[in-house]
C-alpha cells in the first residue's frame, strides 16, 4: 500500500533525551482518525492508548541497564489510503547511580540451601507476571506517592555485601514506620498478593498496558489477588517482612519490560500539555 503525503504522524515529547531509568512520554497526532497505533522501541513492542480521535500516547520505559546512545522509536498505523510511518530518535544519557559497601552477617547475603528452590520458583513466578498485563489502560491521571516518607534507597544503586556485588536496586525505598498506610500509586488490578522470601509480603498491581507497581515488605496486606483498586486506595501497611534490616516501603515499577525509577513515574504529570515537537529521523 502507498502512503499519501497528506497522511502524517506528528510526534511530540517533553524532552529530546532521557537518562537510564527514566520514562519518556511520546504523543502521536495523525492527520485523520485511525483505529490503531503501533510503536516499537528498544527491540520491544510498546502499548499505546488513545487520547482523542487523532491523538495517541505511549510510555517508553528506559531500562536501568540501557547503554547510553541514540535509539529509534518507530510509529506505524494504517489509514484508508495506506500505511503511515514515522521514526524518531531518542537519546539516552548515562546516569550516576549510588554505591554502598556493607558488612553484614553471611546468612543475610547467602540464603541457606534449603530455601534456594523457593527463591528460584518465586523469581520465575514474578517474571511471568510481567507478561500478564491487561491490554487496556487501567490507570487514571497522574501517579501518587504510596507513602509520604522520603526516598532513602536510591533507584539503581549498587550494593556490595561482604565484598560481593549484587544486582542494582530496581526500585525506590521510602522510609516509613511500621503500620504506615500504603496507598495504590494508581488504579489497577491486584495481580499478586503473597509472601516472598526476599520481599516479604508483596503486592503487585497491574495498571494495564504493561505498567506494573510492586510494593514490598508490608506488615499487613489489605487486598486480595483479583481485586480492583483505585488510585490512593489503602492496600496495606509498611513493615519489615522479607530480607530487610528495618521497616520501609520498597516500590518498584515495570513498564513494558523495563525497570524504571518510580520517582520518574511520579513526574509524568501533564506531559501531554507541555510536550514539544521532536524532529523525525531521516
């Protein structure tokens, strides 16, 4: 099918580059209504949602381990007169992540052999969850802080326990006393509400279109798997369950497979109004 010059996709974004762990909100406007908008970036197909008859948006999660450089984001749709495509460049810059060196009891670093099978099973179960998102947007408006406490454990920080390097911190830790109410960062469906070895009492909320919140170390859970929650609804209480040294809330966000900074998710407010045009890659 041929493409007519009058059929175009106009792309806007709040910035021309982002850091590792950031979220890029891209808005696509077509010259006439279309039924579907397909987007691909970082070798992944990304979910889109409609804002109006000719306006679509997609959330591009920049994974914590994405190498700095220029990346293409491709848009494609089909009108009555043919296929419409547009490709833009999005830059990813390096980000300085914290590092901490700790000496702790060896049992904290190396779990006993008796629980290794459980750890492996739970890790596989979580990986499978990220593929079970609703194919429609469940969140509404901006995301909100689940607790009022300040962020202590920085996203992406690398820890060295007893000389052994660990995986980068894939979420943000909020300092809060035990019993502090935890609120849903946004609306969605409770996909998981169980106790895990590392993260203790854990709740995973599917916000739809590949966006998930994981909230960990709860002292009490107030929701069940399959429940529908609304933004700000209490889903549990802060605790110190699992492998932790003290009470806090660990909040992690997955976005179309990418591990992104929850603080960046909180900053997505109103970006469709402040977006600026991005030049197409030619």
